[in-house]
C-alpha cells in the first residue's frame, strides 16, 4: 500500500534543550491506515504529531507527503486534546472554519458541513454554541471540522483524554466508524495502550533518550475489536512490557 506521509531520519530539539527529544526517527504512514503512537510521558509523541501537522519544523531529517495534492481537500487536519472550538461561532460555523480557504463553492461548503455533522451524530446541533455542548459533543465537533476538509491524514493528539471513561469508549467506537467512512489515514497519539490496540492497524512505540521507533507492531485482530479476546489481552501485555508498564 502506498504511503501518505513519511518521516525520514527525523530529529527535533526543543528550544533551549541540551539535546534532541527525537533523533533519527523513520516511519511511513500508509494511505487509509490507522496508526497509533504510544510511549512514556515526555518521550516525544506530541512533538512527532506537531511535526506531522506542520506546527514545528524538523531539526534534522524530513517529513514529507507522498501523495499529490487533491483539489478541494487538505493534506492533513488536526484534532487536539480539547475541541479548540471558537466560542463566537455556532457548531456549523466551527465545522465550516477549515473550508473557508478551500477552492470550493458555497454550496459545496454547506454540503460538507451537513455531511460532517451527520457523520458525527451532530445533525441537530448545528445552531448550538460551544458552551452548550458536553465534553464528548465538543470533541465530536472537532472531529467533524477535521473530516469536513477530507484530509489525506487525520492527526489526533490524545483527543479523548479529557472525557469520562464511558464517553471515551463510545468515542473510540465512533472513531472507527468515521475512519472507515472517510478513508483518511489516521495518526493517533495516546498514552493508553488498550485504546491503541482497540483502534489501530499498527501501534508504533517510541522509546529511548532521544526517542526513536523501538517497535512497529501490526494488530491483526478482526473488527469490531473484542477486548475480551485473549489475543487482544496478549497485544496489550506485549506493548505494556515493551514500555515497562506493570
């Protein structure tokens, strides 16, 4: 399968730091795949995602897209730990935000917003304001906004960490449905190994100081994933041991 994004010999040093947080990291994200990135606190997971998002420049090596730019779409979209919604915009207007500079007409923009809200179960919420939403609903709006631009890759930085456990499980199941419907690749940063195994085709483990890829594990389990499956537990145990988690 062709890749959509490749990191080649990537290095990054935080301003003022004595040494790099990431060094000589190479990784390919295949088109349409779901890749979870796990690692210890401070190992560089969010830094890697910020490089992928274009928010920071590599200090060494490269990050590149390997598919041609498609008209009316963005190469990437980001979902952060909180919804990062604009409080002065309605839900519909928040979802439309990323479409404003795309070369599509007003009718297409309205259609994209309607489709994204419908996909995320928010069809009746378009006229609401961010302060009227629950935490889970706000995250759905953030995901809808990202999906509306039809990205080649969806970048997600621990997007469910701020919601309760029950909502988190629901959002995980919904995300799989949305990913399969969108056909975008997903790069999903999480500290939760169970979540990574539930969601991903592959789990990439970052480790070391400075960090690099220490494991790239394929999760060959049928979907929808069954957390009671012994093979699921084996994958969680293997990755936990790799990370030194008891």
